[in-house]
């Protein structure tokens, strides 16, 4: 959430308690957001933006070489 990013950016100059008290936010929400930040980043790293669809989709599983490439050819030669 944007508000928790604000707290994260300003926590070195002001105490988290003070920021949350002044703005009327719950500290527990900030700490929960911070705890789960790494998990969200890991999930985001496993997804790619699907152009035109307006949503993210999981990366396809399978070989990384194009079909017919030497890495996928049974004989190791290309036609």
C-alpha cells in the first residue's frame, strides 16, 4: 500500500509510532505489510506483464530454447 511505503521512506527520520499516530494509521498494519514485502516481491519476480491483456500471467513452464533449435533436436542438427 502506498501509505505504508510512505512510512517506510520516512522511518529513518521519524519513529513509526509517531508517523502512524499523526496520520491515524495502525502500526500493526505497517509491520504486517513490511513482513510480507519479501513474499510480494518474490511473487512479482515470478510473473511477467502480459502485453495487451492488462493483467500479469505466470511465466510458461518448459524449454527455454525455440522449437527446432539444436538444444531441442534429437540429433543435434537443424534442418
